C-alpha cells in the first residue's frame, strides 16, 4: 500500500489519522492544508506542507490522500477539496473499521470512512466522500449519496435514499422507505417520517432546563 497524506489538521483530521494509522496500518507521512492556513511546519510529529506544493514533495504516483474535513458548508468544502486532490492526480483512500458490521459485498468508495460500531445491513450502498462517525445503523437496501456526513448513533431505516451532501446529526432517526433530498441538514435527535425536498432542514426538539435547580433535588 502507498503512503498517505491527510488534507486537514483539525480535530476531524486527527481522528481520521488515528483510524488510518492504528486500525488500518497505513503509513501516514504528512498533513497538507491550503497555504493561507499553514501555521506550523509540524503537527503530531509529521510535516505539514502547503496543498499548493504537496505533489512536489509527496507525488501522487507514490502517495494516496484522504481529505479529512468536516461538514462545513453542508459538506461543500470537503467536496471541493476532494475534487482538487483528484485534479492533482491523487488516489483517495478509504477505511472501514474492523469493528464495524458490514455486509460482505459492501464497497468503500474513495475518501469514505466507516468508523467502529456502524451497522451496514445487506444491499446498502454508500457513495464517495462519505464520513460515518461511530455507532450508526443503516438499514437494508438504503442508498447514501456522495459527500454526506453522518454523525454518531443515527438510525436510517431500510430502503431509504439519502441525497448527496446531506448531514445527519447525532441520534437522528429516519423511518423506512423515504427519500431525503440533496444537502439536507437533519439535526441531532430529529425524527424524519416522510420524504424531503432538496436543502431541507430538520431541527430536533431541545430539552429545556427545569426550573428546579440541582441543589434543590432530593434523592440524587
């Protein structure tokens, strides 16, 4: 396997570095960021190079890349950086945690990571450039589009269609047989029971603090 360069050096990039190196056994050799964000020559013991010059030091003929960027701009930023990396000739790597439960014919597409405790049932497909944080359930025959970000412990029931660029927050629940439009934002704890248009936003109901303060509680 070829060495890996990670685009990004924020918290998401640090976590993905851990999975690639510690779980996947990949040799991560450097970080890269846009020159305007280059504030240090080294990060976590690895060199940091400007993206504008990365191919000179780490040629795409001998290195792969993972674009480890969050859901900023409803995933548009990560999508743009994936396109830029591929334009430079890089192959984008992927990773499926050995602690995830995936059906045997599952294919991890470029720049996709499936973290631990995800359940990917039979006949599920996941597109390119998808980040699935830990502990999600994806029901049978569901199709997740490109450039999505799914946070932890979401439940996507069977035979759903998730539009490209969609963000699904922590503990969101989607019923079966629905179609989610492109670039939806489904907030933490949201319950989605019907199909949606493109660019829809679902906001989960927040729990309001009690008027009784903790110093007045009894029995705790």
